[in-house]
């Protein structure tokens, strides 16, 4: 699998990242098999969060034999230093490691959250301390709004950003381009989420994929265009959605990755017509 440099860190990551929620609610043996298969496919980037149910408990033992050869990223939604520190140590314990390669603020949405993070006693104090103690090598954030992402970049020299880079929101909401441009200008490592998101679930629509809060693409062909769109932007890697089927699709697509042509960009723009983009997130999802 192709590997790309993670911004100014110099780290080389597989273009497909293993989303930790893939192993949520799996039996321990199944989680071990999924991780081993992913590594066999060339994946060396794993991303997880304590908000993903029991994903950390499942991923820790499965990843333990490979820990020194993979890039492990974790996150916290806690915005004050005390709780962020507590959650960092709890995640380290569950994941059976003594350090993270990357620790991230998780899902920052509002300017109020940004202010809380950087206030005295805010989470940023814990992040800087953790890096100084060797508990994480790099610091980053994930954001679900453009205003929060841009504000975070103004306040601190983060190593990475984890952000939705998706053809539907790109074309329907103009969501993403200015954030990616700013992060690229700063030399940050750019990591993508929601590459295979298609639209919001309908109000009474059965959720075929129960671990996805959005409706994903419906075919391999759609997935190929969607992922190639994301990987044609200045990104290092795209993190998989929450079901293993999509992870293996992404691995197959990445093995034959080519940049999109002009005709394919126009095709994706047409495909986005009539779809309700998942970002910006509607108020009822907050």
C-alpha cells in the first residue's frame, strides 16, 4: 500500500487508516484477526477514541504484538486539563501502550470549545505536558466545523488535523477547501475522515450500517470514486468508516490509486446533486 508523509513530522503513513470503531463490539478473537489482516494489507496507521464504545479494549490486545511498527493515534473530547489527563492515562492503559504517536482533541465544533481548551486549566495544558513527558509524540485535533478548525490553527502550532474531506460536502456545502488550504500552508499533516459518507439517514430509514451515523456509499464503484476524490487532495491518509467491509474496499481501491481525471471530478459533482450533505452537521445531530 502507498505511504505518504505526514506533513512536517516526516512520518510515513499508509493512505488508508484503520478506524478503531471497526473493532467495537467485536469478539476479542475477531478483533485480533481484523488487525492482523489490516497489517497484512499494508496498514500502519490506527486511530481510536474512548468514545467508540469498547474499541480501545478490543484494539489494545490486538495491536500489542505490532505496537512498535504502527502509528497509533488517540483522541479525547475532554476540554479541561484534569479530565484530559485522566482520559489520556486511561486510554494508554486500555490500549496497552506507554505512549501515543499522536494525541488529538476530538470533534471540536464551536468557538466556545476552542476558548475552553485554551483557557487556564484547559485541555491544551494537559496536551503540552503529555508531549513533554513523552506520553505522545505529536499533537493534533479533529474538528467538525470550519470555524473551529481555523481557530485552533490560529491558537497553536498543531502537527496534524483530522477533518472531513468528502466529495458531497465539498460540492454541496463548500465545506473543507479553505481548511485544507490553511493546514497545507502551515505544513500540517492532513488526515481525512468521512471519505465514504454519502448523505444523512432519512428520518425513518433503517440503518443498514448501525455503527455509521450517516448513510455511506452504496457500491464499490461509488466508494472508489469517493476515496480517490479524498486521496486526490493534499492529504496523507483517509480513516476507514466503522464497518470492516468498507475498510477492505478502501484497501482494494488504494492498491490501484490514481488521481481523479477532470471528467471524474465532474461526474462526482453530478452525483452529489440532490444529496443532503453530512457537514455542516445539522443542529439536531449536535
